């Protein structure tokens, strides 16, 4: 099931994607279930927003070791489809990387890998942005700037990551092309479960929390005027511009 968070006629709402329409939901389905209002709205008439704004934390995985290293990103880094990635004055080299965003749907504390799937609400596309020239001395700050985590375009609740293409482009040039679940460097069903279980052993995961997982060492630099396109088959395509304020 594909779930969208969107703006329409001045209000923010949630809907189930049904071809070129949205079946309007009464509220956020993560907390209120999938009751519908009976209304429909055309996808072409709405602005898609970031499908989730984490209420607590974003966990960005930094390595795929048995005990993964990670940093936390603030929820103010999140933007949605079509929003701009703003290059900060503090950095001269900003890089982007496409990853799978795992969205937690239920409280998870010290869960086992076998139980991890029951805590996941769904998945979306993430463009993970980092000030690469700051990363060695301050990894948290490097990824914490506003607009440094575009998410979207929707949440897929039934995503199958087996041999699923993830593709990244800067303008028309491809810089990232991998298959999720196809090797040890990309998230598989087992590694997703292991990441959720490991994170829950450190801190309580709350509904709306996001865990970012993806291939390592595939990032590419962006500059003012670029357009970044990330796509994961079965979820969708996320497009964002890059700007540096004058």
C-alpha cells in the first residue's frame, strides 16, 4: 500500500495512492489506522510533502559492521519532494547519496531481529546529504543542516527489497546504480531487521522514527543549480533542486 502525505487547499492530509488519485484518510494512518473519509482527490492537484516528519530521531547508519556505527540527524533536516537542498555557507563540498528510509511504526525497545518487521510501518526514498569537508571532524554537524534529508515521494508499506534497483542522478548523469538486497553492501530483509534490532538495543524507537540504510561509498558532490533525482523501484522517484543562497 502506498501512503502519501500532502497539502491540498491549505490543509495537510494523508491518502492512499490509487492510480492517479488519492483516497483521503481521516488522519495519520501510523496512529489512526486506515479509515477513509469517502473522498478522493487527484494526485495532480496536490503537493506531495515529506511522507513523515520524525517526532523523535533519524538514525543514519555509517557502516555495515556487525555493530553498526551511526549518527543522529535532527528532524529539521527533513524536506519533501520538490523542495530545495540548501548548501550551507560553512561547507565547500556537499555530497548526496540515495538510501532506503525505514520508517518505524510501533514502539521498539530491545526487539529481536525476528520481531523487527512488526515494528516497521513502511519505507521511502531518502536523499542523504552531508557536508563532506566537515565530516571527519564533526560527523553529526556534517549531516545536520536544514534540508539535508529529502524524503519521499510516498511510503510503501509492503516493499520487497529483494534485488530492487536504487538509482541516483545529478542532472542527467547517473552516479549511483545498485540493487538493494543483492549483496552485502546494500540493505536486505535480514540487514533491515538487524539494524532495527540493534538500534532498539541502544534507544527506544518511536513511531515516526527513521533509520537510513544504503550502500556505502557511493556519494557524489552537488553544486548550486543541480537537480538530484533518487529512485527506488516499487517506491517512487524523489526530485530536489540544489541552491546556494547569495
